[in-house]
C-alpha cells in the first residue's frame, strides 16, 4: 500500500484559493480536516486539507491568510508534515507549541475577516475561533448560505461525492434488530421530554438502522443524516442512488428516506413546530445548530442518544469480537512466520510486506477491508508515528534491523487493530535492552 503525495501542486492551489478568498471579501480561511460528519476518515471529495497543503494525515487544520499560512498538527504527524507540506508556504505548528487560536490572535491583521465553512466546524470550535479573532481585533465570518466552500470552487478535478450502495448489517451480527434499537432510543428521548434528535455522526446512524456502506475509507458507514422522533419515526437523509429495494424493505415504513437537499427544510419544520431537539454540540456541524435556532427550535445540547446504547455490546457482538480476533490473529501469525522465513534473505520491502499481510486477511471469512492504512516501517521509519509508506520512501526489510507493523481489519463481526515489532534476523543486545 502506498500513499501518493501531491505537494508539488500546492503552490498553484494555494494561489487559486487565495484568489477565491479575496473574491469572497475575506482575508483568510480556516481549513479543517473534517467533513460534515466530523468522522476520523473522510471521502476523497472531502480531502480539502490534503488538497490545500499536501498533508495526508488523519488529523490537522490549516489557516490560510492572504500573505501567510500555517498548518497545525499533533505529535503523531510532525515528521509526516515535514515531508509533505512545503515549509516555504506553510508555517509548521505542533499543537503542543502553537494552537490555531493563539496563532490567529497573533497573525490575523486588525479589521480582517477570517472565513470558515459552518458545515466543517462544531459550535465549540466556532466559539474558540471567535474569541481568537476578537483578541486580534478581527472578525470570524461564516460563509453565506448560498456560497460554496472556496476550496471546492477552485478544486477543478475534485472527485464526485461517494454513492456506494447501502447494505444490511445482519441481526445475527448486531444481536438486535434495528426496530429494537429504535424503540430503545425513542423511549429514552421520551423519558427526557425531548421531541426529537438530530443525528449527524455516520457511525450512530449505521448502528441504529443496522446498515453499512463504503462511502469513506476504512470505516463501513454511509454518509447521511437522520432525525429520530420520540414516537419512533425516522427521517433518513442520503443520496437515493445508494438505496435498493432490499434496503427499503429492511427499513420499512418507520423510516422515511429523503434526499440530502431537504435536510435544511426538515430542520426548519422542527422549529416551526416548536420542537425540543437533542443535538450533540461536540459532533454536530455548527450549521445544523444555527439552522435549528434560527427556525425557532428549542435545542437541547447533549450527547448523541445512540452513543451509550452503541457502547453496550450485545452477547452476539462480544462473540463476534472474539471470533474476529481469533481469525485475524491466525492471519497475523501466518504473516509473522512468513516474515521470519523470508525477510532475512532480502527482497521484501515495507510495501510488499503490507500487501502480503492484507492478502492473508482477505482470505478470511467476513473480511470487509482494512480498518486503517497499514503502518509498515523498517528501521528508522518504525519510529515515525503513523508512518505511511510511499513509492518514494518504500524501504527494504534488512537483516539485523527492526520492523514495526501496525495494522487491522474490518470484519462483519468485529474490528481489529494490532501492533507488533519484529527483529529481522537475530536481534542485537541493544535491541533486546530497549525493546518494550
């Protein structure tokens, strides 16, 4: 597995973005890694941070001003950012040293307007950026409702939004039918005197309705929103091309499938009906909360109502977790045996080792895909947190060296994540002494 880097295109992209920012009457723009659902992984069409900066890690944020820019990463990605993000175009800011808000307060000119996409930040993030802008004597400005994200406006070869088909997650794996889950969540809302809840996290929707998809890498979810009523009805907002007659039968009359462009109107309707609406401010987009408040709804800030029930695993899920780990562990054991026999002779690289491990997992029952990009690091690369092998960095596994492999898989009955450090050939006394 390799990850290509398009850092050579960053100067042209940055110029185009600055031109669009200026056209919108802004002096800068916040570029988060997140999408509208605040998940760890995003679809290719939502890789705005990677497109803007070249950075391909799973967490980060950039601020682009008219004459300067900065990217903020945590300690996992310091070395990766150095390799991928042009230092002459972006200040590299480790979060332990410089936060986005402190950098904005120091670098944003007085009177400037810093723009943001309210679909991509949570209310808490917006509040913190507002304070930073105020400290700079500047203004935080949301994009107008009819304005496109300026990155999207200049991203000429942006991939289309995903339309993977929804599939049913069998009750035998879930241990509960979606009707049982729905009743439980609806009853909880009713007990709290909450009329309805808005779900924005795709994993909650997948869990609640016993559905899965392939809209984002490494996580079997469907990009969608949902509104649950305390009476047990659900409005599900997703691209209709993802649905099949089988899925519609599975969902039944309790679930009304609607197109995503009707989501805003549905939120307005909740306001017009003076509904009390549960919304999780830590995970919902600021756009959703603002739309509800503007419409007149009473927003009840609190946890996503699916989070706790989702965390309580059924007996079937616990059995599945154990079975998935046994199955996956057998594949990893086969891989380690192969590595011990073949690696000292040469010819194996980081990429080919990762491919071998994936091929062994693919032979397993219920395999759906990897659970994250395999970290396959030989020698010094093993010390790089979240190292991603590429064609440029693919190194051989050599005798007398250490090799780190951090990998996992998605199965219908469980998810795995396993890390091992392997000595290629005979480990030295120094390796033995420092091994943890």
